[in-house]
């Protein structure tokens, strides 16, 4: 646990003994849940700690200074990553976890109860459908995802949930500059400013991850997102070169 405490401190994330215990309890629930629902191929404390918990922490930098009740939605959450991790380290968040697989949502519902978490809900839905419901559309300060698709797809899935001035963010592996450029048109169509790319260290070494963020500047047109599956099968692309749509920091 000392290693995790150090990793949290290095990420600038507050971590008392209660937080560390809850993160370890979350790991134990994943180990048990994996035997029933095939949540993730990652197992064992060190792997779950580094690959699921610590690699989610760069998203926490978006939440520094977030007010109590700030709303965050995690699309394609799977085993609760990164949304449940962020909820544990920032308990004042109001979090919605979304996944299209019923067994994963059943696991998350049990995990939320076992961990005694409040103001967090697991929803069985496709993002394309949920984003059209008034209680969810443009209602979140943050929409996040962790490598569930291309950045063009993620822009279309995440940004319709984000309120004006809010942020959509995705964690990806290194080398996404070209992908981010390709996604610039889709993000612009969703009402976003140009993407910001931040390189972040990966636990255990290896190529750094990329934190990709879009700030919502304009309302998303009602025609987006398109029908379920279409953003993945047919990503939005510019009719011709749209120019640079990425900033680096």
C-alpha cells in the first residue's frame, strides 16, 4: 500500500488511509467479479494497481478545485475505470457509470453498495441513446473514457453529455497526435474547442500515456450523437483538411 500512497501523492491526489483501504477493497471486488463477469483481463494487485487505478489518475488533475456535487459521467466504464476510481479519491463528485453490458453494471451496482459510496449510479445503456435523454444531455461538468475507441468516436460519444464550459477527456496510449488531428472535425461538430494533449508518465516505465481533453464551447447539434454503432463504424471526417485542431502542453 505504501507504493500506492506514493503513486497517489506523485499524481497530486489526496489519499488518507480510508482512501487507500477503499481502493484496495475495489481491487478485491474486481478479483471476485472477474470470476463471474469477465470484467477485465488484468488481475493481481500490482497489475490492477498500476494499470487500472494509477493509470486513471491523470484524469484527476481535471478535478482539482471541482466543487461538491460536480457531475462526472464515465462512458464504457467496464469494471468502473476510471469513474469509480475518481469517485473514491474525490468522494464529493456526483458520478454516473455507463456501460452497455448488463453483467458489468450488475457488478458495479454491487460494488457501489459494498464500498458504501453515495451519489454514484451505474446505468445500463448505450451512450448514443443515453445522450438523447434530457436528464443526461449537456448535464455533466466532465465526461470521461479510457481507450474504448478512436478519438473521433469518443468525441461524438462524450461531448453531447458535457455542459457548456465543461470538459470531455480520454486516456489513450502514446502517439495519438495523428489520431487527434483526425478527430478535430468530429470534436468541432460536437461544439468543442481544439483538443489539448498532455503526455503523462506511465507506472513502471514504458511509453507515456496521453491525456486528451476537449472544452465544450458551443451546444452539440441535436442530430448528434448518431444512432448506436454508427460513430464507431463511420467516424465523422472533414470533407477536406480542417487544419490543426490540437494543442500540446
